[in-house]
């Protein structure tokens, strides 16, 4: 995969996630960042992450804020929107 390497521990909220949530975040970020062009990648560096609980829990997701001021949901299926 061709993605921008980051120190995930520097992303605000990363340390508050469970190990499972951290792995979901890391894996989804790598997929997301690897499939886009170079110009796009830089602005989409994550700066903040939080787990959002939904009911039922299968709809819970990671809310990820990025350097460019945008945010996305990273789903449990490793998808984003």
C-alpha cells in the first residue's frame, strides 16, 4: 500500500480507543490514504479520532477529523463516508 506514514499516537484521542478500535482506525486509514492521489493525501492526515457509540452497536463508528478541516466516519467494515 502507498500511504503517508503517520505516528498514530500523535492523533488526539487515539490513546482513548480500545486496541480493537485502534486497529480499525489504523487499517482503515491505510486503505483510505493509499487509494487517493498524492495531492489529496497531505490534507487528509488525521488529527483527531473518537469512537461514536450507536444503538445497536453494529452501527458504531470512528469519527476522524483531518488536517484540511474535513471529517469522515470510519465504519466497522473499514469503509468511510
